């Protein structure tokens, strides 16, 4: 099972979309193994978005991410990175397909509600930025046999 980081950005929090967005991941069958409300410091934002340094949108992104609280979540599931990226939709709200989180709730290119890790390696690094050892809880989700076919002894 794979883990990935999700950030509900300040616009999602301010627009009171936390419950709606979280429920979409839960309804899909992804398991929440870590969740907290945080206020990103400038240092934390710069660390998480360091790969964008030097681009024209970098400083506005830092201001946006530090403007209000965010919800940081670790989700666990089969192919969690790919699944959450598809669920989030295209980066720009105006171009995101209906049925995706951004397609249903975002119209801005910058205020796009959600950050999702783009690879297993990135997810691992980003989880380490937001969660300390012991803040991610491993537990058996009792619905796993109903989310995944486990008849072969593995998650299918």
C-alpha cells in the first residue's frame, strides 16, 4: 500500500470545503493515516515548494500558502499517488474536468484548493516535511476487504 501527502490549501479551508474534499477521498476507499490543521510558516512553504524556486509564480505561491491554515493529510491506498492526482484534476481550475476536486470547486489558476504529491518519492519527502515520527498511525481499515479484492491474499 502506498502513502501520499495531500494539502488542503488556504482557499479550501477558508471556503469551508474541508469536509467535502476529505469525504471524496474516504468514499474512494483511501485511508486517512495522518491529518492535522497547520499554519505554514514561510520556511516550511519554501521547503515544500523548493523545486519551484526561480519561477515567476514562486513568491506568489509562498504568500498564498502562508496566508491561512492548511490541512495536511497522509492518505494510504493502492496506487494512492496516481489516484489522488486524478481526483484532484488539472492544476488550473478553469481547465480541470468536472468530477475532479478542482473541476468542481476551483475557477482560479492560483487558488486551486489542493496540493497532491506527484510521485512516490516526492510523497515520501513531503510527508517527512509535515509529519514527525509517530504522527502517522498504522491501523487495519476494516473495510479493506470491501474496497479491494483480497481473495488472492493481496490487495487487487
